[in-house]
């Protein structure tokens, strides 16, 4: 019998056709197709767990998964071979051996999301699955100023759709930036980088910034929304399709190689 090993997976997916990451009876999820693929490859029931539970319709370029197995298969070979069993909208980009004490969730130090908004009059058919089509003018300068008010350590209770019992709502945002494309002024991106995110936090932040851009709020009112600790005080929930989990960073261990 071979010893039990941990293998980290770097995973990308188009979340449009999935009911989120987490396995749910009766629904097609990203986790379920990965578990099916790993089981088919390793020829025994195999579970793939994820570092971040993305919602239905949300995409990822940098989700991190973990397989525990006694199979002696080389990690890099597993990463390549599992793709033969996956649908076209899910891919394993890399695989690495993890140390025995690696904690998929507890060792996370930062996560980054990007949200894409398209403000042109005609919907962008080629990329409609990966953006929020919001036809109309948005004040970029006001959105940028408001975004800066969220950087730092704050209680983000106003930006959480739901909470686990006793969940701490304090998070640190290292980056919250709004930018327009260099060659496409109709495309706006919101980049969020933090030590963690509450349920729907990224999408509610984006919805609030769009409300600022259309003149519903002034940037200086963001402090009042944070202080209220009231979900009803913040903006609406931005659509899922514009959001992508870009990457997850881990506490580095001497024996591990970062996923690329």
C-alpha cells in the first residue's frame, strides 16, 4: 500500500453552465465534474475539494483544488491526464505535490477577483458570458475614488449576503481598483485583492461601485455604508457572469513549489 498523498490542482473554468463550485445533489457543479474525472482516471472514488466556493455562473482562472490519494501517479502526469476526462469548459492547468501538513483553506493568505463591465450600447456577443452588459455612462473617476475607500481593514458586514453563525465579518482589502481598457473605453474592470471574502462580497462591492458611477451615491458615502453594518445600506448584487477568481496565494512552505 502506497502512503496517502496530497496533490494540489490549479483549475480554470467557465462557470456559466454550472450551479457553482460545490457539489449539490441534482445539480451539475464544477466540483462534481472534477470528482467524476478524478474517479475515472484513478479508478477509485476520489474527491476533489476546492479552496473557494464560487457561486453559480462565476468563473475561475486560479481556483485551487486538492486530491488525497494513495495512487503513485506522478502529480504532473495526473494534472495532464485528468483533462481527458473533463468537459471543455473546465481545465486543470497545473498540478503539484503538496506537503502532508498543507491546509487548502487555512494556508490561504490572499485571493484576487476581477469583475468585467461592458458599457457599450450593443451587447458584446463574443464575451457576453464573461461580463456584465451595462449599457450607459458610468463616472469612472467617482468609482475609482469610492473604490479607494474600501482598501484597508474594515467590517464588511454591509457587503455580505449571508453569514455562518458567529462568522467574523472583518476583512482586509489590499486592492480595490476600477480601470477602463486602454483600447476599449467601453470596458471597465474592478480588481479586488483581499485576505478573504464574505458571501457575495465581491459582487455587492461591484454593484455598489456601479451605483456610485451612475450618480446614486457619492464616494464619501462609502464610509457610512461600511459603518452601518446593514446589507440594505449597500448596493445591489452584480450579476455572476462578470466575476472571475483570478488567483489564490498561499503561505509558502520550504518543501513546496508554487502552482503556476
